[in-house]
C-alpha cells in the first residue's frame, strides 16, 4: 500500500447561484471556545425608546388608509464596518468584526442594509446576546450586486431586544467586505404567531379577528397546492401578502403579484423586501417562522394604481431553496365574474389564512375612495375608477391589514384579482354591508397600455396570442422546443427535463433542480454560450452523443450539485472512497475502496470555492489542512468521466 503526504494548493472557482440560503452554521466565535472577544468589549449601540403613544396614534390613523400593515418602528442609522463595532485579529490570522445593538422596547429586531457585499469565504452572522437565537452564515452567495455596483439587503428576525453582529474574514481574503446598516426595525407587535396571549400582547395591540381559518384547516382542503404560491412580504417594519404566478413559458419564472399600495406605501427599497414562504401553522396551532424559508429582494416589472396591481421579479428564486415548497398560480383574464372563490393571505403578518365565499363576485361599477374622511364626508385622495375592482362578500373567514395583495382564486382556482382593501369584519355580513375589493386581473392585463403598467408582457413572455386562462403548475419543469438567444436566464425547479432546446452564443443559462436535471436529445449549447447545471439532490444527468453538442467554449459546472448532495454517498460506482476521521481537526486520509484507477482529487469549501486540485493514482492519501477554518467542506474524486463526492467536517 502506497501512501503520500499531500498539501492541497489554493485555487478559486465560483458557482454563482442566487438564493437567500444561509449556511445554517453556528457563529465563528462560538466554535472557538471562549470566543475571540469578550462580550463587554464589543461596542454597544443603544437605540431610543419607542414612543408608543405616538406610534399607537399613527397606527390608528393608518387603519383607515390604503397603506401596508405596520408592526415595527424603523430607526434610521449609519452603522458600518468602519464607523461602528470593533475589529479583532483571530488566532488563524483572519479578522473578526463585532457590534452589539440594543433596542430597549423591542419585541423583535430585523435589519436593512443600504450596502451589502461579501467576498468569497467571508461569513456574516447575527445572534441574540443570550445566544439562544442565531441566523447565518450569510456569504458571497447572498450578494445582490457586485463590488462596483453594490445593492442593499435585509436579514430576518430575532425575537429579542439585543443582538450581536459578527463578520469574519479569513486571512487569505483579498478584498474587504462592505456591510452598511441603514435601518434597524424595532418590532412593537409580534409579527408571527399572533395569538390571544397576554404575555405576547402590548396594550392596544390589535388582535386578529376571531373568524380566520388556518390554511391547514378543513377550509383549505381544496387549495393544498395553491397555498404554496402565497408568501408574506416584509418591507422593513410593514407587511403585505402576494403570490407567484405562472406564465405562458411554463418555466417557473419568479413573477410575483401583490398590491400597488404596498409599493407606494413604503419607503423601503425593493432589494430590501423579504419574502417569507410556507409560513403556516397546524390547524388551530402556532408555529415559529423559519428563517431558512425566506428570500430577499425583487425588481419592479409593472404596476398600475387603477386596479392596484404590483408585479415583481424576485431576485432570489425561491426554487433555489430546497426548504421551500412552491406552486405557481394560474390565472383567468376574462371579464367573467367568479361564482365562488377563496383568498389566501397573511392578515397582520400572521401565519397563512384562507377566506372563502359561496357568493358570486360582482363588478363594482362605481369609483372607490381609499382615503375617506367620515366626519367631513370628503374624499381626501386615493380614488380608483369604476369597473376596476371585484366586490367580494366572504361567507367563511375574512381579511385584514397585511392581507393586501393576496390573490383571489375563482371556482377553478385561477387568479382573477388581488386584494386592495375593504371593511374589517367577520361574516355573516349584516344587511350585506361588509365588502372587500380586489383589483380585477382582466383590467390589469392591459393596464395603462405599456409594459411597465400592464401584466400581459410579463405573463405572456413568448409572445403570440395569450390564452384567456392558464392553469397553475408545480415545481417541476419540462421544456421542449425552446430557444434562448440573448441575456441571462435562470431555470430553477424540483425536477427539470430539457429537450430540443438551443442556447445561442452570448447567452447565459443557469439550470438548477432541487432533485435532478436531465438534458435529453436535442439540447444544443452553442460556442460562446455559458451554461451552468446544478442539482440539489446530487443527480445530474447529461445525455452524450451526436444528439447533444457541447462545444469547447461551453462552461458547464456541476460542482454545486455535488456539494449539496450531503446524503448522496455515491454518485458513481467507478471511484468510491472514504474520508476519515470525519469530523477532523484538519488532518485526514482519503482511501479508495472501489476500482483503483488514476483520478483527480478536488477540495471545495461550502461557498463553492476550489481550495485545491491534484492528480493521483495512490490508494491512500494523507491530507493536512490545519490552515482551514472550522466548517463544512467537500471532497470530489473524478476518474474516467465518473465522479464521487463526500462531505468533510473540520472542527
């Protein structure tokens, strides 16, 4: 048996996949025993007390306006890596930055960033001062822009009034990160798990009406798939609802429908909007929000005030996160009123609810004033024209603030509008006097006559005559006879099959399947194009032969598929191997257990960076990587076009 001592050389490879995926690891300083710096040595930024008398007065006034539901007060701040906190040199030669933030009256804290960019291998964490809660690590995969064009960001909730920020840069980092916090949101209402519990309720805290139905109860049985399209939107300290829509391309484009007044009613930038998915509770129960089911950021596609629609393209595709269950709602653009229907929503930021009606909807033939002064009888502004809204009288359940933007599904489970507003009450409606108004989908389809004021351009992206109705779809993608001839495209789903598809030069296509990606005969990527293929389940199939032409200049990366295959111990039978000890302190062995043939060995970190590569024909290899920080790594062996991958933990 031959043995060699091998030291892997540093190198770089980046698999650029956008998703709000943290590495779900514990903070760097926690792993290092007593920590690199004592808590009392970390500078503290203390925020002012909340003026609840003023806040409650403002919220009471907001109840009568067409504006988003508010749960938190926004403190404008300017905290960054240079003017706040403290830097410490770590034992491994890296740098650690820490900052404490304390808001004495807060029930929760979440942060908005006007600039956020991390270099490869850097990690950012946030945790409660008592270390019972933490989120992160956030890495370079969370960057929404590049270092020359830095964009904003947002991080999720910690249910505490005191947090610690921690940013770690390894010794080999060539460029410093940029983290600039512009707003700290002090929650004064529990956005999640709003229950009638005095311990969770402030004085004057508006509770949910008693007639809501959890979407997981019997009332939601007819909408098991559709509910997965609906998300809670968090815009700093405000909240709305919305949903993914299918398009005629049937390729899971992350097109998201909500209400225009959610956009105009907040000053928070779209790249700081947070979308919370699958936030549901067991029937009649409560459940904590899962920070691993959030995506961050959106681009504006179109909006129009007349029918109050807002259409977004999500920057982080939720299908890139295997924790999220998805559905893309179908729609009906006819003028036919629904004979019955349902609306799925997040009232006051609570877990997902469903409201039903057995009544037919009616077109509202009058204008609507959304800022009406009942004392003077004068409309103060915000009027929408006649014949732009459906009028709904629910027979089971209701909607409230925070439900704005929620889709209304007709008897065929197709979207025909999104919630604008209405009265706040439970059915039965006395004298039929309690109604809710949904902007009409058919009116939004043509909107203001331009691509930025109508739905049609975005929901019928392939052109031609659009159907009057389109069914919804699940997470899988099957594409045939498609051509991509310019720009950048992301195809993300659960299982993906592509055939008879051409990718022209100067075109970038990234393909990610949570479970598998299969390229079938007729897939042709021309020279000068850029194709990257990844699969979360570790199954990547590529048909070879004359039917598929991968020309020399194609860049096809399957790296991430292997790194995410943590439960897949064998990709092929050709090059099986074991890594031991595992976990390790940095010294470990790689032993070939299958048919020994010359192979290439590669090591990657959890961000997708190549740390080393070597060609070898030895049965056993000793590796020393004591220079690496604690974390998760991946070893890949490639031989004769076959490949195997193992996860390695350094602790």
